[in-house]
């Protein structure tokens, strides 16, 4: 099952009810094999790119994540994040380790949300980092309930 993230995000915005599509978006992101991030900082110990946008979620800082590397590349080019050697990409597998615990590490450092697909061509959507653990549990339960 491929999730049309842009369509779900557009529907949520058009209806003015993002919560209605929250669980469908969560099921979609947790069904992916990898989440992709722009790597910043030291090569040996990179961190994901974190930034805010004044017009989104009150300008709170968010970890920028992408459902595919094409969107990540567009975002990096749009925001001048292409380094001399190209774009440093962190592709984090969802079946290894605990991506949610890894992301929760950024809460005390000021990150409040996880914003997917925030390039100019995509609708984009975000979740509060503190809600990810519960959303993952709900998404995983939905996977086991489906025939």
C-alpha cells in the first residue's frame, strides 16, 4: 500500500481538520522502510536538520524529515543546504533501533515537531515529537488488525 501523503495533507488542510487524517498519515509514515533527513554537523555524528517556519505551528523548531530522497533534494536546494560535496542524507531504517526514541532526544534541545515533506512542491505535514510514540503504537495496531 502506497500512501499519497500530498493528497492526505491537502484534504486535511482543505477540510480544516488535520486530526481527521492524522492516523492515516501516521500509518503511512510508519509503513515506510526509511525516513530521510538532511545531515548536519560532524560527519561521524550527524544530526538531522532542524528549523522553524514562522507560518507553521507558531514557528516552533521542527526536525525536517522526508518520505523520499527526491523531496529531500528539492528542499535542500530550495534552502541552500547543498554542501560542496552534495547533500548529506541520513536514511534511517524504521526496522532497526528505535527511530522515535532517537527523535525524542531532540526535544530537550528545542525541537517540538517532526515535519515531513516541507519542500515547495509538497503539501507537507507534521506531528508533535511528544505524540510520535502514541501514533506509532496506533499505526502498528492498525497494521495487525488489517486482514
